[in-house]
C-alpha cells in the first residue's frame, strides 16, 4: 500500500478526554475516530489491525470445528422475555421500539437468538454436538463509556455457542476445544495473557475462565502461581489452611484503653504494633432472624464478601449488621468488637489459625485486648477462607506461590449448562427417543477490545509497538525526498514492489512530508520493521533498517534489504 | 468442508409467507433463517455466499482506490439534525434513545457520519480526492418488510463516499471510477444487469445510475435500447417528438351518445374501436389560483406524473383537479372531458401529434366526439413528453428501439454534489488558500440483496443455480453409502483431499442420508459442479459428473475427475 492511496492521519497530542495509554495512542495514530460517546469509527489504519485480529480468531474457531453464521444486531424482545433477561438485564440493554411500536433490543450477546434457531433446527442427539459462532457488532449502553474502544458502547465481539446432549460433551466437545482455541488465538496474537478461573465452583474453575491480557492499567486483579498455570480473579482465588501447630500463647489477656482507635490503622498507630498482630471483626446477619455472625481476619488482610456469603448460617445476599444490632448484641460500637463473651457463631480466617497473642476489640467502646488467644480467651472459631489472597500466599493447587497482576479481560469461556435451553425449551430426542434439554456453553472474544489491550501491553514514549500478527503493516518504507530524489524513489519503489510481490504487507510512505514527520509517524504507528532510504546512504549502496522494539538502526546494503526483511519476519 | 463439520439444513417446502422464488429457495436451502419480521440470521451456507459477494465488492473498491474504514451502526442525532435529515427522513429511520435520553438512530446510510469525519480530517485540497467505503450492517424500518432479504429491515450494504475540490474531479475521480468498479463487480458475479439512468437531468443521466439485475420479479421497470447501452427507469426514460407530417383528417366532428362510458376501456368496448384511437383527458391544477390545465394522451398510454409536474404553468407538486372544479370549468364530469371549447392551457403528448380523427370527451356527460382533429376542432395544444415509454419506442439516444424489462436495484451511484457538505460546512482550503465546500458522491451496493437477486435470476424447479463466483462451494462430492462402502469412502476422501489441496471450495456431503436426499439437496443448494460416487460405477473405475445448469450427467473415469473439475472451473 502506498500512503498516497491510503489514509494516514496522526496527531501530535491526544485529545484531553483520553487518559489511558491505548486510548491516547489510538487517537494519535488515527486508528479510531470518536463519533459520539462510546461510538467510534475504525479508520483505515485501525481497521487493518481489527481485521487481522478477526481473521486469526476466525481461523482458530474454524480449526476448532465451530461453524460461522451471522445473527442480526437488532433482536426481538419476545426471545428475551422468554429467557427472562428482558426483565433482568439492566439499562446496559439498549431497548428500542420499531415503527409499529414493537419492542426490540440491540444485542449485547446472542444466547436467545441462537437458542431459538437451534431449537428449531436441531431435533436429534445425532445432530449434536454443534458450535455456532459469529463476529458481529454488539451494543452495551454503558453508563459511562470510557477508555476508547476498551469500554465502548458499540463494539465487535466474536461469540460462540455450543450445544450438547450432556455435560460430558459440553466439557469435551465444547468448553475444552474453545479454551484451547482461545489459547492459540492469544498466542498467535503475541499477547502476554493468562486464562483465569472465574468461578468458585471448584479449584481450577472448570465452569468459567476469563482470558486476561496482563497490563498495569487493567481493571481486574489476577492471582497466579509462579510455578503452575493456576490463575484466578483475585476475589475468587481460594486460600488454604495453614499447616503445622499453633504458636504457644506468651501473653495474658489484657484490656487496654484505646481512645478513638476505630480502625486497624488507628490501632496500629496507637499501640505501635504491626497490623499482622491485630484481628479485624466484621459482623454480618445470620440466616436466623436477629442472629449475628462474627467474622475475624487479620488486620492487614482484605475481607472477601463472595467467600463470606457462602458460609453456613450466613444470610445471603451478605448483609452487614446494623449499628443498632451490633450495639445491642456486643455492648459496643464497631471498632471495638471481638469474640470475647460473644455467644453467636464465629468464623475466623485460615491465616489466623496458627498464631497467638492477638490484639482485638474488647466489646467495650475505646478498649481493646492484647494477648488474646483462641481457645483460651474465647471458644475456638470455625476456621475458613474469608479473605482475598495476597502475593506470596501458597497457590491453591499446591504448586508454587501466588503473584498478583492486573489484567484486561479479552475473552471468556462459560458453561451455561441449561440456563437458556431450559427457559426456552430447547430439547433434542436422545438415543432412546426421549426429549432432553440441551447443555450449552458460550464463548466470547472482544475483537475491538483486543486491539486496545495489545497497545496497553506494548507501547513506549514514541508510540505503539505492534506484534507482527496484529501490525497494520509488517514493514514501512520511509523514503527521504521521495518526490524530489529520483534515486530514492527508484530504490523505494523497487523494494516496495519486491516485498509486495512476496505477499508482505508493506507501506510505502510516499507522503510529501518532512523526514521528521515520516519517522515519528512510523514509530507512533508501531510498524515492526522500518526501512529508511536517503540519498547519502544510497550513494554508498546502503539503506537503514530498524526494528521498532529496538533503539538502534542498522545499515544494510540495498541489495540485501529484501533478504534481511524476510529473515526478520521469519525470526 | 465436510458436511459433518458444517451445517446443512434444507426444507422440502418453504413456509407459506414466502412468495418470491428467492425467498422460498433461501429458506428451503437453509441460507437464512427468520428471527423476526425483516430480521434474518445468515446461516452457515448463506454466509459463505454473502462473504463471496462481499469479497468481490471489497476487491473492486480497493482496486478503484477507495479506502476501507468502519463506521458505527448507531449514529448520533446531532449529525442528522445538522444535515436536516432528522426532520426530513420518515419512519424508515429507526430512532432510539440511550439510557441518558439522548437521541440516536440506526444508520440507513452514513452521509452525515463520513462528512463529519472528513470535515475534521481533511482541510486542504491536497488531501483530495478521497473515497472512503465500508461494508456494514444497516437498518431501515420498512413499513412492510417482505421478500426475505430482498426488502429486509436489517441488511448489509457497501456504501462509499467520495470527496472532491470540484465537480470535474467528482465525475473523473469519483463517479466514473465507481461506475466502472460496479460494472466489474456485477460482471464478476456473473449477473445479467444494466446500469440505468436514474435521473432526468439529462439524457443518459450522468447524475445518478442504478444498477439493476434483470429478473421478472423485479419491482422496477427498466427501458433499454436494443442497439445502444441506453437504459433508464421506465418512468424517467424520455419519449421523442414524432417525425413526419400529421395525417390528414378524414372524418367530421360528430357527437355520439356514450352512456356510462367513464373509462377508456368502456369507450373502446362501446364504440368497438382500438384504444389507440382515443384520447385520455387529465385535468390538473395550474400555477395560478383556480386555473386548470388539460393534459391529453393516447388512451392506451400511461400517464407520467414526474414529467407532467415539470411543465410550465403546472402546479408543483402535481395536483389533480377536484371534481367540483372540473364540473365548473368543463360543464361535465371526468370521463367525458376534452379540449373542445376549453379556454385554458392544453398539453398533448408527442405520440398524438401526427395522427387524425380521434375519439375524445365532448364536455357533456355521457357524450364523446368522434372525428376530432387538432387545429380544426380545437386550438393546437403544446406537444410535450407526458407518458411512460413503451416497448418499441425509439431510444432517446437515437440508437435502436426500447425494450422493457423488470429489474432489482442492487447498486446506486449518485452525485450528491454539495447537499451534505454545504449543510454541514465541510470545506477545504483551495490552492489559493480560499475556503470552499467539497463536492461529494455516494455509492451503494446492497450486499445481502445481491444474493436474493442472483437467485431470482438463476433458479429452476430443482432449486438455486449459482454462478461460480457466488456459489457457497464450487464442487459437491456426493458419495452413496459413505458410511458403509469402504471403496466409496476411499474414492470420495481422495478426490476431496486433492481438490481441497488445490484451493478449490469443495463440499464432501458425508451426511448419513438417503441418496435421494443428498442428490436433491445438492440441486436445491445450487452447487455448480457435482461428483456422484457409487459402488457400481466405481467397479468400472468411474464416477459421475454433473453441471448444475445441465440435465445430463456424464460418466468420467475416477482417474480423470480432478482434471475434469479443473477444466470446467476454468471454462
């Protein structure tokens, strides 16, 4: 492609509303253009990247045996009413009425539409398993669209839906092949990512995985093992009971006056002790009317409400006890609470099981105990998993220790089971002629979001750094004085023709711009390989080659540059 | 592709709501599936066809120098308010509100969005000409969606928009290259089509052309020359004044009683004369308040209101005179009107200028004149073009005679000029540094509609007949007893492997169905080339080859079938 036949439009500065690196760079490099809040046009340069992602996803879906179709953007309300999502889905579902006042929505996903098709098309177990996917525009009416295409309202998603006679087939023919295909997609794209368990159902989370591209700006925090492939959303990663015996008590229970120490930080300051020595008390409502449950965890740990909610005897959804109820039961206000004298159910986090001599609230305002020990000063609680994991925790699979990283969710595989097929009565006849509800899986990849995530992970002060698989062009030829120097033009055209003939995506930047502009743009655009052609080097029979990931350019003989490019592209 | 890895779903009978051949066949062949009125899913088999069309369009757009981008489906109302279309566009524009109660629409076309982008991105004449296109889902809220994807609400369109400094460039760099590209697209698709002037501005219609696929079921009627490439929508094709002298009058003006003869048909029956001998009187309002204008044309010709509205002294928009005004002015009711004694402005169609002895209303209820002659019995009218052309009329370009055909509009090229750029203030600085409004062209192709139009043009009682360019698969292999006969399976797999390796789109129909079902489906699906493999022929070392367009199958040696396929694909 010659720049004069294409459209390059770069900016020195990103508009002020862009805060995220990828958003800034996508606007500066002219990959996207905002049309309205959360609505973007993919400009020619950006669309090339988008299509490369799309094609890799399509190839791997096809390789995994999924069959492509194309469902509509606008979906009838009736199907959503049947599944129950019409009522349940919040304002992110953009609802609309047609000219006859009938209800429709812009599809954020397509479970209803595909289930409706499949229940009409597939009647026998012999037709299963089947996995249908499409790559289509989706819409989510985000309350606050931001970060460019990272959280846009209109976006392109690949969504696949698999149908099975039984759960075994869902796992073997649907979920696992899709999981593997997703790994191939993200490997081919050259992204640093992790499949992350996104379900607490079982350790390792076979029911649902998110695919997270690791990047500091990510909205999600992931815990992963430094020795195995265990990875989970930090809120879902389990902690394990500690091993060994509890340390012996060395202190006596002593009530101390702690005026105005309402938080762990206050207490740590006032008593000049580490937070690890303190116990935090959290009081929630029990299942029985009026019952309170006390939850204890280390002062420096983060309470995990998802885990707490699942405990026996705890009210679901998790409900914090009211100040009045706390006062009535404990005889003190929050900030000075503890288990001493409390008759109700007490859970304590695994992390506190083996230590002695805690500092804890005395159930008397402005007082705490030091030297508190379980068993001696209060009954042994039930030790459970109550907190978020932290760096250094043992990995739940027993291999290595956990590290934390931030991630951007770009894919999700999910075992829907019969959520939709049951509601919409999608059944097949099994091999005994008996009607049975199909098992379903769904599998999404955010095509547009991947582009932003890749930039978050790969950029520097000069601009974007594309991996070869996603780059809009593999090679850019930057001629100095293309319009004026016949020698430069001849060399540039020759290299361009040879590389093009070899099927290499090459951009010849024949724009009539200053050398500095062309060079800066080539770096901003992040094209992996650059050939600079100037009169001075040409006289010596040379051109200049640079790898976008390196700071140093190399001198290469004109006669060898095409060979060099072939070599680096294969590297 | 093996059928077992794909999805084939055919029907013996089309649902009753389908009346058009293409709609029936698309449903029967499982190309599409209805989700709601005017909303369709493109099933795997249909999507393959759609993508082939899309790719050919994309290749020809790129070859013509148009640059691809991707604009959003949902568009902000502000831009439509700026162009004026928010008010002007009827209920086909699906308007919607987001969660913040802001107005948006589903884009039926993208003039506003692209003009907004271009006015921000392009500031100098040096950046022009430029032509941007995208292939994107569109929405038109048709009052009565019908004929399947032919007139669906959601559809896929390729729309391109070119921008220029002046009109000359619009024609040379935008309109003509797009016109040529469209011809290449429809030629490559193998369709019988005509570019049709869709503008009365000038004969040959340089301002706008429709591309019509000829098919009996088409909604449009096209007039085209049997000797030149003149073609126009029948309502827009001009008629020419007749040559030669007027025939001499042979009859005297005679008033006859014609009780209850209110129409030309009544009159023809009652007097037993041909309709060509009668004159039809149409009375419309003049520009002056209360003035009536009389329009005369041959009884067997169709009145053309587009032409009539442009006549001097005729009120625009064209308004039929009220019965009361007619009665007051002519002294008779409609059905018995004529020019004798009428003092107002009279226009007569060119076709009646040279003939004599007409039958015409006598301005007295239930009475007509026979033997009426212009000049003698009433003043000479002004002779103009007032009617639709008919078969046999001379071509307006002077070459050959007109034929009529029905067509389906699948493309449209249009010189927008400054309609949008003026309203939206899209300007560039010219080479004198002066701001000037850009000239624009727009160019649409109905990607989804092409699929239906191609089927309308190419089908028989057995099903679809695809051209090679659009066929979902070029070749289908139909093995008899694939699951049971090892020899059949071996031969089928071998041919399949060889053809696939050569990059040929081949379908191996390995479904466990009866031979009749497989054969019927291959014909219904319209795959151009079929290889049938059965045990009996195999024993002789043969297979059977059939061209979908022919009724006769040929016996071909197994060893020669791959060569045979290569030969027919190149033919």
